[in-house]
C-alpha cells in the first residue's frame, strides 16, 4: 500500500476538482483548489520525498483553447521529475512515445481504449506496440449505474457499456503494467471511499491497482486499508493540506 501523488491540470493551472463536475462545454468544473504554483513545483517536491508513480492528468481535451497551456504545464512536471511520474489525458498510440521521451514512466489511457462504448482491443494492442506494455496504465475510472460500476470516458462524462468485473480486469491486464481507478462519484468530495468498489478491487491481486476518490481524513485512510486489505495503492488530492485540505501531506508521504 503506497501513496501515489497527483498533479491535476485544468485550464493551464494545477487544480483539485470535483470529478463528476467536469464538462468540456466552456471548460468548466467545480474547483476545490487552484494553485498559484506551476506543476514542476509539485513534481520537484514528490522527487525530493522519493514518491514514485504519481499521476499527471491533463483535464482539458485537445480541442480546448486551454489545451496547449495545460500540456505545457504537464511537460514541465515531467521534465522536473523524469521517470517518476505517469501522464494521462488525450493519450493515443500516435503521441504516447512523445510523453515517454519527455520523461513519463507510463502513459495512462481511458478514452483511447474504450471507444463507442466498448473495449477497443486493437487500440490497446497498438499502444503496447508503440511504447511497450511496461509503460502503459489503463484507467478504469467508473461510476455506479443500476447497482454496478461502469467504466466512464471523456474526462468521466460518458458511460461505456463495459461493466467492471473480474473477467474484464483479467483480460485487460495483459495490455498494461498497472490499473488506475477513480471512484468518480466521490472523487474530489472528501466524503469517504466507495466501499464496494474498494472491496472489489482489493480482492483482485495481479498487477498493481491505484484507487482514487473520497479519502478525506486519516480515519478514511485507515478504513481504506481495512477494506482493501492493504493491497491497493491510493491517491489523495483535495483533502491534502498541500491542496487546501486537512490531511497532512508529510504523514501521507511516508506510506
């Protein structure tokens, strides 16, 4: 069980947002925190503290007027901590190597691998051919519908028809080095974890899985450890004092 730090970038600034509020229409979202510091500040901090496997996420689509500003911030972070950070947001087989070459240890993909509401095995294969399976993280961020969790794409705005099951995890594991899973309905709310989701993920074994969503206190973190059996890595964003929250970063960084 390790802490995986994050650098979320929206409209060219490091932010923490309420995940389910993100919309491409006008590049709007509900913000919990907007930093006056650039992304490389956080990257250097994580490097100094020896925290590997953090996530740099571009929250604007390539069609956004803010995309190049957001991408510039992301590249500054990768340059400040080469080999220590993963990157996601608009990744395809065509551009994935650019980010590996810029210093990312892994590329994180969702929408590219889940298009038209279904799993695109051909795209996963192309991605593995482009950068190698060892450099790929598949983002299985999901929302609940009808009692089940379904993978969501396009910055968590679009439901796919892919239900999160053990069989799906086992099949996709052959195309990546890790999984990243946001519990989108609680992401950015610091209101407690998605217990059913954490329990399910904690039973899977296999390749590393990082969970994000809802950890709002040290009590929540201890509860997460219990529910997951200590088998999952975790991300905390809005709730960290680093981003305006109450959880001491110095404590969490020791995990």
